[in-house]
């Protein structure tokens, strides 16, 4: 089994050598959900996913030579984000050199993410292939989720408020719901841009969208519920194709109701039982909400406030910690300066949304909304592929709007 990711790495190298960078990108996108299964396998200090994180810049370094072809407004946005992520990491070079090297490689991957997809996806044919690769990537976690539901076999014991999480082979709910959300987004983008009279293709996308809703639902993620709720609201408010896209989302919801019946509402209610209990007064301590993240935030906040010296408070100490909040993580790693740059980046991103064509602006809102929700309870700046996909698609919406004009 451990040979599987290395076979995929070899496929990436062969795809680049024989077909070029775009083919290599398609293999990367289509297989990432499989590579992530091997997250706990290590070779020395490096995990399989870290090895891929080193391989990506090696394979795609040529893209940086064409950075001058990317408009400056997007390069400036990328620069601000990289400063927010890396401002204080230099202090870790003597304390934790391996962690320092991993942080540097992460930043290179994130920076590549801003230009990789916008530069390589330059025709509608390539956009179509990328969206299909994203759907293919979602198939593996979807099939694993369905297998667990049908057989009752749970590969990893994960639980939240008494609900068993079907995370499959992953470390937690995040990969399952991320690949599910990206599958749904790719189906919506495909429907907006391309005619889909092919019965088999329409059937495939229907299966992907419905399966994605199921896989997202059974990991019982509060963030996922919040993101899907936000996406549905945005599609209803801002989408040019409200009826068609809302119908796609409705199909997914109907699949949940058909598969799980009345259990959907009761499970969602149980998922948010701590939050509801706090509002009603049954739960007295707010820190029990959001899966107890309040206690983690409180501990790290006290550490920063009472134990960090003045220099580290402003410039960070470069050491990454599992803060489960991107603002707090950046505050510890890169200090107040890093948080300021993160806020500037978010403001700049909001500004960029309004530079995107009206007909596709809703998708930029969806991506940015997902990122901001993830910043509350997760640390999206630590996941290189998350940034490659999110900012890559966001940048393509901004820089290549002609690709999303409905084909005739």
C-alpha cells in the first residue's frame, strides 16, 4: 500500500516529461485525495504529504518564470498573504530547523498556488479538464464514505457529540469535507460554463454532487454545515443562474433526505447541541462550544499574553502550534505584524471579488466565505493544496473571466 503514493509521484513526473506542466497538474488534482490517505506514513522527519509538498515546487518551478504575465494586483495579493504566513518563521531556524524548512516549502507552494492554475488553465478545454479532474478527486472519499455507511465498518474511530464521524482513512473530517465541497463547486462551475447534453456526463455529475453531499454530511462537521448554508444563500442571492444552480444544491439535499430520512434534522440538531445548549443556558461555559476549541484558544492566548516577550508578541517566534484558529496561529508564529498582514490580505481579497465579472462573482464569494469560516476553527494557511486549489480557482475567476463565458 505504501507504494501507491510513490507510484502517483512517478506518474506526476512522467506526465510532466511526456505531456507538459498542465498534464502534470491534472494528475496532481485528480489523485490528491488518494495521496492524503498516507498522511501518517513517515520517512525520517518527512511524511508522504510533506514529500509531495517538496515535489510540487520541483515539478512546477518553471511557472515562476512566467510570473511577469500575471497582473500585478494578483501578485501583490499573493505577496501580502506570504508575508502574513512567513513573517516570523526565520526565528525557528535554530530552534526547529526541520519545521523551518517545512514552513519555507509551504510558503513556496502557497505562492505557486496563486499563479499555477491561472497560468496553466488558459483555454476552455483546459478549464473543462481541470473541473473534471476535481470531480474525479472527490470520487475516492465519496466511495469510502458510502462503503462505510453500507457495511458499518468505520476505518478510523472519530466522534463528536456522540456522532460517529465517517472520516475514512483521513486524520479528521477536514479532507473529506474539503474534497466534497470542491466536487460540488466544480459541478456548479461546469454547469455554468459548458453545455451538458451528454446523458452519461450529466449522470456522472449528478452522482458526484449527490455523493459529495452524503460524504460531507457523515463527517458531521460544523464548518461544513456553515459553509454549505453560506453557499446556498450566496447562490440564491447573487447567482445569475439561480434556478439551475439552486436546483443542483437542492438535489444534494434531497439525496440526504432520501438516504437518511428524518435522521438528518435530528443529527444536525445533535451536532450543534453544545451551541444550542449555551444559548438556552443548559451549557454554562462557552468554551465547550465549537468542539471545545475555546479552551485551546484560551490557553494559547494566555501563553501569548503572559509568556511571550515583547519582541515575539510583535514579530512572532516562528514556531507553529495547533491553535485551531488561523488568526491565533499567525499571532503566535508571526506576531501582531503577521495578523495585520492577514487582515490586509482579507480586505484585499474582498476588494478583488468586486473586480470579478458579475456572472461568476458568486463563486469567488463562495471560496472566500469558505476560507473565512475555516480561519475561525481551522488553520487553512497550513494546507498547501487547499491554497493551491482555492486561490488558484479564485485567481482564474479574477484574471481569466473569458473562460467562464457560456459556450455556444
